[in-house]
C-alpha cells in the first residue's frame, strides 16, 4: 500500500507530509495537541457515548483555537494568527 500511496500522490501532484522512518519531528505538532487535550480534558471526564466524546472534542478544540495563546505564533490564538495572515495578505493585494 505504501507504493500505491506514493504513486497516487505523485500522479495528482500532492506532496506528502511524511519524513523518514524514525524521525520524531514529523508529527510533533499533532502529538502535542492531542497530549494537551488528553491531559487538560479527556482524563478529567467520563464519556458515556461516542457522541459525547465527539462533542467534547469539538468544544475543546473551539476553545483551543479561539482563546489559547501559543508561543510558537507570537502568543496569539490560532484563530487570531490566521486572521493576521488574511489581513496581511489582503493589505498586500490592495
């Protein structure tokens, strides 16, 4: 399946975000996000159904993206950082 995936991505002009085996930095951002979620929310709550868990993830993610500031993006929330890129881009086009 790895060869099929590689040829399909190449055929469609897609660049895969995978590095070499054993390179720990490939998923560092995603691993950090889910670790934060698990420690701040998941381990502190009990979910009776999958729907409850999905709703909890959705609510936490909205808060994470709207309010939580990140040092790697200048102490802005992800939403504010994205807006700053959009504003900067539209200023340059004008």
